């Protein structure tokens, strides 16, 4: 929805003026011209394979599209859709067209009725038993290959070997029984190739490596959510299921089982390296790279049947790959997706490891908390019900999930264990997140009262933790760090979502204190993601939602609100002469409103304080003056990417005085955020007609 300008708003009970009407016509014309400009990019879809299709073979489609010069110096997207479940016996070569780009590319995919959904033989097959032949050779940039099964190649199944190719995306593929490697990634002669992704793929029974990274010049390849089993059947030394011989690899959420030779993963055969961003991988030996790995597992405990190569996850609540994956929809620095090989959407907070998203998506169990155990969780095992959150944390082990019922819990300094998840907001015995309703509906159901005696949630030396759905009241950290949540020391890879923070304090009794909502100060790389946090009527000597300048974790803050709080709203602290450790933080779709006109003696209230100003986009604040106490301009005017910075526009909350921050129709926050979303934690309820 287009953003409504703050000074042009149709109010109820008043018709538009002539000036407003003329402006409306002008805006309509502008939008029409923008739409016409968009039409300059042509999406050209052709069908392949069935009787009556545009092309009978895949190679004919590619050759004709290249011959037509649509992809050269124009703005075309060429899509080939295979519309029949059949076997193509082709030796495919996608040579260099010389004209592809990020907005001018081609994609080979399959019709929805022909998708294999992770089951071998159920969709479109490309089989090539010709001597020395590869199923698909890619020598061009900007190529998407999706939804196919490739089998029985006499050589490798897919070979990416063009000079300095980039932006290759292999998604939702089954690759099996290759006479050499499953996927070979070796682009370029100068190391210019980049952005090569293998995502949501099953790979098995290949003679050498399942996925072979063999790039030069420090090029990085990305392997996300793949399941690889039983490759390097030749048991050749220096080869494995996934092999990074040269170049760099970032591997996240992969399952690799029963590899021959060097085993499930190796980067020791050459100068290649699995980079530190690798995480959440599984192996049947001890080779899984990165943090939060699961090693030395038995394959049959994770996938259904290796004898028949059914690599879908077992539907077993003890399967530790289920719901322990890293969320790559928001957490990825380069490429975001939320799909799976079986065409199931990966919901935020429920990512499985491997290509398949299990049938347990959206379900969880393990530990249940209720202050009144007789009235809640009646269908649950009484041995797994506790009266306090602390007791459930103490009883939990790695990868457990804790569900907390509505009620008041007088607790503080709760320290979750690594690889655990805590959900609040339940008002009935329903172990699905959808059962909680929207954030607005469950925002105050599960109240944790810190009694002004300490920070409520403390993540210090643990990692891979999700906290979702808590009402934090009177958390107090006069020991400096945090009112509601503190992520410190080696704590990392933490998600804090759907938090209502009220009457929390950080440092009121001292001349320092950070993050009455959340403070992040880690010495370990990773990600701290904060979504839908509301901080109201709280105090911090420094920021309400804050990271220190020296913190090693990337800090992404989305759709958060700081209201009527005596604190700098959003902060990445700054010390003169000290550079910020990371430059990739994000503050997106955030709102600072009705905070005091001055704080800590500052002449002007500042919503995005110090370094936070450099990282803020699509955000909204209600004060136009910005402090520059050091005189060096660091705290000067914000970047233009902050779309509102004025005292004039009313955000048009329903009833801010009573903390109803849902948006009314006509709010300048509606449709003004990133990708046309609404700014702030509560989107306009578009089905409502009362506002």
C-alpha cells in the first residue's frame, strides 16, 4: 500500500479540498507512470515437454531463448516451465549468453503438478548415461535451476565451470547416482565468480563428492539446508559427501550422512575452508563444521530410509534435526528463503535441518509451565509440567522447547540453556503457535515480574536461543546490563520476538546502564535478532534497545517500538576514537515516539542514538533535533533513509495513551516500511472497518 503523506490525509466527516483532489490526481498519474516503467521488464514464460508445449526439449528452449537475444542488453526474465512428469535424456549445456544480470536472467523450473516434493521418481527426471557426459553444464551467470531430479550421469550431474560466473541458484533438486560428483562448483579463471548457492537439495550415491567446491581467488559458495548421503562410494582419499577443496564454503542447516573417504564433510584436501559462518550442521561422524552442530548420529534416527534413499526427516519428536535449524529467511546476510524440497513453508522459529521440512512443522512439546498446573496443560505428561520457568529451564536439555501458559511468574535472571526455545502467550492447552493468535492478542498473557531485583532473561555463555511471547515487567539491572533481556559474553545466535517490556530499568541508581529492553554485548560472532519488541514507560541511562559498539554479534532490529521511555530509543553505543566492531547492523521499520524531550541532560531527545543512526532505515521518530555533543557530526542529522524525522506527523495509533499501538487507517506508517510493509510492531488490521 502506498504511504499516505503526513500532510495529505482524508479525515472522516470532511470531503477533500480542491487542492487535495488535484494532488490525488497527480499521485495517481505518478503511480501509473511508475507501473508503466515496471512493464519494461518482460517476464517471458515458455512451456517445455508436453504435447502442445512451446518446446519439446530443454536444450531447444535454451538455444532459442539465447538465439532470440532477449537476454542480451535488454530487461528480460526467461522462464522455462516443464509441464509434464517425464524423463529427458539430454546433455544440457547452458553456455555464455554474454548479457545476463541480476534483473535479466533465466530460470528452468517445473509445473506445480510435476514437482517431486522430495520423492525420487515422482517428478521430472534428467538422465544421461552417455559416456563422459554431464547432465547439465552451466557456463553462464544468473541462472536458476529448480525442482528437477538428475540421475545416472556418466560424469557429474551438474558442472558449474563458466569463466567467472556468478548468481547461480540450484534449489529443490534431487541429484543421485552420478558417475563422478553430484554438483561441481568451479567457476572462473580470475576468482571473480560469486554468489553460488545450493539450497534444499537431496544428493546421494555419487562416485566421488556429493557437492564439490573447487573455486579460486577466495570465492565463497553457500550450501544451505541440503541432505547428502552415501557419496564418495569409491572411498577415495581427500573426498567426502561435501568437499571444499579450494575457495570458501559457508554451510548452514545441512545433514550429511555415511560419507566415504574423508567422511561427511572435509576442507582439508586443499586450501579450501569452511568459514566461521557455518553452523547448525549434522554429521554421522565428527566432521560437521561450525557451531550448534550435531555429530556422530545414526542415519536412521534422522532420515526415513537410507536403503531406499528416502532422505525425508523421520516424524519423530526425538529427531534433533527438527526445529533446530537456523532461520535463513531473516538471518542470512546474502540470500533469504523459507521454502523446502517438499514445498512446505519453513515458518519462522520452526526451521528443520536438511532439505526436507518435517510434518512436525508448527508443533512442539517437551516442557510445559503453568503457575496453576491443575488448570492448564491437562493433556500433557505431568512429569513434564512445572510451576516456574526456572524449573523448566533447569530440567531442559539441548534442543528442548518450553511452553509457558498465561499467568504471572515472579522470576528474574532466567538463563536458558543453549539450543533451547521458550514460548509464552498460551491461553489454552494448544501446542501450536497459531493457537496463541496475533502478538496483539497474546502480548500480556505471560507476565514475568522481575520485582526490580535483576534482569529478567540473561543469555551469557549460551547460544542458539529463541525467546518469544513474554510480558516483561519491572526488570531492573542496576548492575548495568539490561532490564528485560541481556545477551552478553559468548551468548550469540539469539532471537527475541514478540516482547512487551514495561517499567523496566537499566542503571537508574548509577551513571551508567544499558538496554532497558535489550542490551547486546558479546565477544562471539553471530546474530541477535529482535522483532516486535515494545518498550514503554521504562528507563535506561543509555539506550532502550541497544548494542555496544564492541559487540561481535550482528544486531538486527525489526518492527520495534519505544514509547514514553526515559532513554535513547535505539542505540549502538559510540566512544570517541573507537570504531564500531561491526558495520552490518540493521534497524528496520522501527518507531520512537513520545519519549521525553531531553534525556540525561541532553538538549534534545534522540531516538536513534550514535551509531544506530547509520544503520536505521524505514523508521519513524518524533523529534527533528539531533544531538552533536562531541562536535564531530557523529550525532548530527540522520541519513535520508530514515523516512520520518519531524514533530509534525501523528503516527495515528488507535489509543497511545492506553497503549493501543495498532494503526488506524490513514496512518503514515501504513505501507511505508521495507517492501511496502507497515512500520512498527502492529500492522493495520485491514479487515477492520471501525477505523
